[in-house]
C-alpha cells in the first residue's frame, strides 16, 4: 500500500517512547515511601537511551503490527506499510 492510501484510509502510526518525569518531593514529611510525598511534575523529557518503536493501527484502532516491537525506524515502517 502507498503511504497516501495508508493515510487516506485512516491507518495510524504511534511512536512508543519512554518518558521520564521529575517531581517535587516534600522533604519535611518524608516517610518510608517517597511516592506518598511526590508533588507537582516539574520536568518531563523523552528518555533517548531506549529505542523508539512504532505501532501500526488499522482504521478501527486495532493493533496490526504485533505486540512485540519490530518497527524501529522509518525504513521498517515504510516496509510494513508497503506489505499491507
């Protein structure tokens, strides 16, 4: 399938990335579980140490690229689309 047709039929490409958040921590009331003292998110970024993988969903929102990540770059995604 061509990319234009893929888009016009309503297929979707989702990027799967690891996101890291930094939270404020209330040190005055620090208990054993730090999670109970997390405050506002003060920073968020993408963890680029992990590879980005891509999922392909059909027009109904069903995952068609499989549950195990196999699409890691533009070439992988284009090859998958070409074989639809």
